[in-house]
């Protein structure tokens, strides 16, 4: 079952700004920006950021605003940035947000945990 | 009496994004960006955007996040963008937001009303 996403031309700046205006959601964007752009991450890989319930809520907020794509894969959900759609709608905007988001402490901690889990 | 403002190094991206993630507050930024950067606007000039009570609320939200400066002048309040502080903290960010905000219909309507009021 696919989840509802706004079309590219339905994405509005106030909705995107409001979706990004939160520590956890900004950290999700930071993690995605530092991951492979095509494969993205599955939600479980973002569990270091917050509780599972909170993560579901924050991922839905970002999806509804048009910031990320969420694709169910069996019991998992794969998350990718809607970089092309956002760059077309608001040129340069996402890059300036990412430039600040990738250095958030939460992003570093989560990606380090992820790296260590892969090595175990 | 001066109003509390965060110092430049206390301004955080999530707070700025959350403050800007609203139609009316984005329109305030659009109006300020199209006005004189030094003199800004007095709150009364933004009344076309929303009711006076709402305007007071939205201006406070932007001030508390560090997006605008609010200086009392007698019974009026003069509002200016904290462009230098924001550009130093998040290079390029404000420009990309303004590029989208200045074209908002609310901004056009408000500035036209303002222009007509000056001519009367």
C-alpha cells in the first residue's frame, strides 16, 4: 500500500518550513543528506534519533509537507529526500538547510550508531 | 522599554524555520524584504495581513526566533529584518526564503494598500 504524498506543484514553502522547524525532523534530513540519495534509509536506521512512535509521527510530517518520499518495503519503510522536487520549487533552499542540518549533534550520533551496527 | 531578542549566536535553525513556517509570518518577511532595509516598517503598516491581535502574536514569534528586530517608537513598533545576523549564522538561507516569500499574494496586496495609503 502506497502512502499519500503531495504532487510537486502542491508543495508550499510555509508547509516545508513548518515541517523542518523541529530538531528531530531537521536531524532526519541531515541523516538523509549524508546517506545515499537513491537508496535513502529505512526508518529503523533512524531509531537513534527518537522513540519509534515519535519517529513515525515526524516521518509522516515530512512526507505530508512534500520533503521526503516514504515507500513501504514489506514491513519496512524506505525514506528518501525529494531533492529534485524541492530544488525545482525553491531553488537553493534545501541546500542551505542541509548545510546547517548535517552538522547537528543528533545526526552525528545516529550515523555513528548506524555505522557501528553495520560493522557488528 | 526594549523587547527581549536572542543574541545572534543564540539563533537556531529549527526555531527560525518554525517561525517562518506560517503564511502570515512569511508574508511579514516578504513585506520587510521589499521595504527599506534600514527603516523597515511599523507594525501598523502590516495591518493588511491580518487582525491587529494576530499581527502582535506573529511579530512576537518572529522576534523571539531572532528573525526580526522590534523597536518601540512611542506607541508604535518598528520592525526590521535581522538580515546580517541570519546571513552570518545560515549563509544564503534568508535569500532563498525571501525569493519565494516576496511573490506571495498577501505581500502584494499589503504593499499596494500601503502605497495607496501614502498617496491619499
